[in-house]
C-alpha cells in the first residue's frame, strides 16, 4: 500500500508558524492593554486622593497646588484613555489576525484530511480489485 503524502505539508508548517506568531502578538496586545488599564486605575486613585486633599486644604496656596495637581492628573487620565482606546483597537486587530491565521490553517488541515480519506478509499478499492482478481484467477477454469 502506497503511503499517503500531502504535497502542501510545507505550507501547513508555514501556516502553523503564522498562527503561532499571531497568537504571540495577540497575547502581547492583551498585556499592553492591561498595563494601560493598571496605569489608568493608578491615576484614578491619585485623582480621588488629590480631590480629598484639595477638600481638606485650608490655605489658598495649598488649594491652588492641589488644584494644579488635579488638573495634571485629569490631563494624564485623558491621555491614558486615548492610549487605552488605541490599545483596544490594536487588540481587536490582533484578534482578527489570529482568527484569519487559524482559518487559513484549518482550511489546509481540512484539505489534508479529505485527501487522506480519498487516498485511503482509493487504496481500499485497489486492494479489493486485487483480491477479486486473485479469487477470480483461482476459481477460473483452465483453458
């Protein structure tokens, strides 16, 4: 019986590599988004503490310093929110790329499985024909 050989096996190897690379990029995008979210949480915490400090300040100079710090933190929060939105878009893009890479790999895997099944069916058919020929030759009267 002839062994099955899939000629596109190098392409499957390439698609596996592409999928793995896309998976790593997606993981990095998720981690980047998490770091930005942690930074945003830290700024939010600082804003709350700064506001409490502003409320408790008794001297005008202290209130002005607290207010300036609050303004800085608000600007920082707005900047981080923009970065977070960009990180979310990047994560979604990386997820789409991962899904596309997975679909391309699955397509080749499906093709390989179908060709393997067709190969096995053809080998079974040939084996049956050979057995039929052997049986026919054995019981055929000599001429």
